[in-house]
C-alpha cells in the first residue's frame, strides 16, 4: 500500500501533512514554504501551472488564471453571478448545471481545477518520501478537509476532485474538527470546544464536546461564501472607485494589480497601526498608486463582515443548548483570524482568549494528518462524530415533508420510516428526497427523485414501504426504498449537480423559525385532510361492495345507513375549507357513524374464515372495511 496524507484543500492556500513518529508534520518545499497557493493557470500551449508560478501569472495572464475555486465547488452559475464582474477568468454554465471556468480556449469544472491543486500536493509529498529513501513513496490515499457547512453537493465535488487527482479519499472531515485534533483537544477527559474558522473564502463555527475519547460535534453553522476574499474585495472596490474617478480604465490586469496590493496592505495592518497600499508604476497603471490606510479605518470598513460571523456563532450555541460561558476552549483557524479585530470580537463573544499558538494556516492540515493516521493505524482510541447541517426527508401526501434525519444529527447517520400507498392498485411510488427545515415540500430544496416500481396491485394502505436514509462519514447521502411484503427495492446515491448557496442555507434556517407556526398549522391541516380522505375512501368502498346487503342484512339499525350517508356529505363539504378543527370533528363523526358497520363487516369476515374460506381472502376483506 502507498502512503496516506492529510490535506487542507483551502480557498487561498492548500497544504499537505502526515504523521511522523507520532507527531503531525506539514510538508514544505525546498525553500521551506508549506503553502501551495490554490491557483491554477493554463499557458497558450496548454501547459498547466499550479501554486506560486500560477499566482505570479495572475498579473501577466489573468484571463488564463483561476483562484479561489473552492468558492465554486458544488455551486451553480446563479450562485456566483454577483461577483463574476470582478473575476479575470470566464465563468459560465447552465442554470441547473455545473459551473465551467474558461481558461484560454479550454473549459474546466471546479473539481477539475481543484484536482490540479491536489496533484501538486500529492507530488510534493511523494518527492519528500522519495528523498527520505522510502521504497514505497507513492501517495494514494488522503483525508481531505472541507468547511463544516459544506453541503452534500460540495462534499461530493471535493471527493470527485480527489478521485481526479488519483487519490482514494478515505474520509472527508470538517475543518473545525481537524483543527481541534491538531490542538490535541481530543485528549481532554471532557470539555466543550468552539472552533472559529475564518479562511480565505469560507467561515465555520463548530461546537464540539470531548468526553472519554468521543469527539462529538454538537452543532455547526457558518457561511460558505464569507472570508478573507471579501475583505480584499472591500479594499479593491475602494481603490478601483478612486481610479475610475481619476479616469483610469478598469482592466483585468488592473484589478489583479490592485488586489495584490490590497492583500499586502491587509497583512501589514495585522502587524502595525497603519499600512501603505502601493501599486508601482507599470503599463497597467503608468502613474502608479499610493495610499495610507490606518488600522482604525480598516477595522471600521470590515466590521460588518466580522459581525456577520457572530450570528452563526450565536445560532450554533443555541442549537447546542449552550451559553458562551459553557465553552471551555476557543480555537482560531484560518489566515483571516490573524486580523486583530477578529480576535477581539471572538474573545468578547465567548468571554475567553482563544487558542492561537499554532499557525492558523497549518492547523487544519495537521489535524487532517492526525485523522489519517488514526484511520490507518488505529493507534489511538478516538471516535469522531460530525453532524449534518440541514434536515433530510421525503415528500408525502399533500406536499408535506416527512423528516427522516434531522438537522445537527450525528453522522454517520441512518434513519428509516414506514410509508404506504394512497391509491388502490398502485404499482409504483415516487420517492422525492428533500433538504431543508420547512414543513412543506415547495419550501425545501429538491435533491433527487426516483421510483419504486413493481409493487403488486393491493388496496391502498396495504403495501409496507420502508424508506431508509444513510449519511456516510463523509456526509454523502444514499436513499433506498424497500417494499416489505414483496422484497422489491430501489436505491440512489444523491449527487446533485451543485449544492445549496450559503444564502439558501441561511434562508432555510431563518424561514424555518419565522414561519414555524404557520408551517406547523399548514402541516396539521394537510394531515387532517389526508385522514379524512382515508376514512371517506374506506367508507365509500364498503358501501359500494356488491355483497353489502348480504353482509349487513338484519344487522344494521334503522336509519344507520342514512346517518353514514349524511356524515359523508358533511365531511366532504368541510374538507373543501381550511378549518382544521371542523375537519377533525367531521372525521370523528364519520368514524363514530361507521363504527358499528365496521364491526358487522369484520364479524362477517370472521364467519367466512370459519367456514373454510382462504386466509388471504379473509385478510383482503378485513383490509377493505372502514377503520374507526
């Protein structure tokens, strides 16, 4: 077998690490640099450049160079249309399809671009192992980290990138969890840890409990489109506005020159009270540009962005049922946590100084290496339990969502629920898989559909269909449906072409709270109508039986049929309205009116059984009587 490594596939930079003599180590190049910029460039002749060389080409060949591709993983073109104007490379795609990135005359998907970065990390690790004299130096397996709030599509895209790079992805784990492993917080006897992860393009907050070797994620929240890139864009926007006001024409080359200067100024402001944003004279900007920025002015500019991270923090605490004072440790992850304002606001929120001893750029890769070592060696007793960020379920009668795995459920997770048919002689059921927090299917995100066919014709309600959801350790969902009486089954691995935007995730959660009462009332109304329809259907079916008069002869009181008929007419009228209490009352009245009829017909079925009728025929007749 080849070597196994841990990889932090980052928005801005990526790293690879492994465990050496029990300690995680980040692998560096010949100059001692651990970071591989997550930048890919394509030359005119098709040559692919990755990392530092590709980063340099942002100024000379911006239209052929792509950066921050992680922000496009598992997303659709409509999700990123707002920022496309500031991108030097072409971004296209169908509304319901995968994004395509144009570099020169070639088109690439985000997983393909990410695969180039992963191949570079794989090559770096193999060069290191070969230089150490290792006989078997090939790297063929990896643990890759993702933001905790990456949805199913984004995780699937990451796994696809690994496969394209020639890696077997042993596990996809959340970046905050990996950071906790790097700090060795899993070795605590017990405690609650908050991991605040603000990287180049994503933000995550995870609340974890460590107890007796079990590492459990209690809640997670975040924003998959918020990070240091957004800080850069604020500075870039200000400078470009000034230059346009001075009559300078905006070009892709100019945008990249401004972006590079803004990034360096941002770095300087993390270390000193003021910085000078400098663009040297060049063909792009012959007069050059120079501007002094104070830290106070910078912090005023970015404060709204930092405050956007605190909302998910508070929501994660609420989901975990905790207060800030209940947190024992706070861990900072991601290069953007070097910004002093970020550190101050995190400390104010949680009431304690956060951990920042390890390099925030390297901590996730170190944790991934620890997890990789645990998976292949079993040298440490440690159980890692992550959670799924949104509820998963299927659509049932009336457009109601039946949730099978709830939000913040520990994964790997399995959930199952029993369903049946709603129409007589129904031979197929449509399984509609949904993700979201609302009660109605129209308000949730559709993930997949498939049909369970081959159900033998049976009366409505007789088939027993078990629907099972399974989320594996990587957060990938599989759904199966199984008809228990016949043994037929169907399954699907849910692989949407692109996933939820951060706005959609936030909207789903916020709307689930805002509309909770209305959603619940709507659900109860639909369920009341479904129950009423079931009773009406069973009653009318009994009254239409050819042998009805024979079965009930002399056993029904005068006027009993008239009472049932009147109750039927009343419930049909009531069902046309939206008064749930009235529908439930009408259902109860019809149930009461048909109770004696149900007993009479059941007794008749029993008598038939005693006179030698077949058991399956008796069961069929029993299933056809109305149930009170």
